[in-house]
C-alpha cells in the first residue's frame, strides 16, 4: 500500500496537482464518501478539487466508471481511480 501511495503521489505531483492528502485507511473503511463513492484522498488543481481512489490490481467496473462520470459531471470535480500494478505501473481511470 505504501509503495502504491507513493507512486500515485508522484504521478499527481508531476501532473500539477497540489495539496495532495491521503487518508489512513483500511480495507473495509474509507474516510471520504461522495455521492455514494468512496475515496482514499484528495488534491487540488487550480480551483478544482480531485478525489481519488487507489487500488492494487483492481480495475473499476463499468458501473463504477459510469457512476464516477455522472458524479464528476454534476459536481465539477475530478474523480480518479488509480490501479497500481507492481510490474506494469499505474493505470488511471477518470470519471
């Protein structure tokens, strides 16, 4: 988990995101819920907020991708899902 978090933090910083905060979390509890979605942290990009979920070797289902897209459109926030696979790098899915 720490390795994945550091990879995502580096990726976000390289993309220009600021104020990157990750919540201490466990497998069964998340600290941030937004429009029935759970997130592991948040960051800012200019005046927009970005909420993100970090998983290891877990791609979001089609239903979650659609739900993220609707929530992003209605709120104006960036919603990102990071799939961290050790030997393949980080895959990013956005809503």
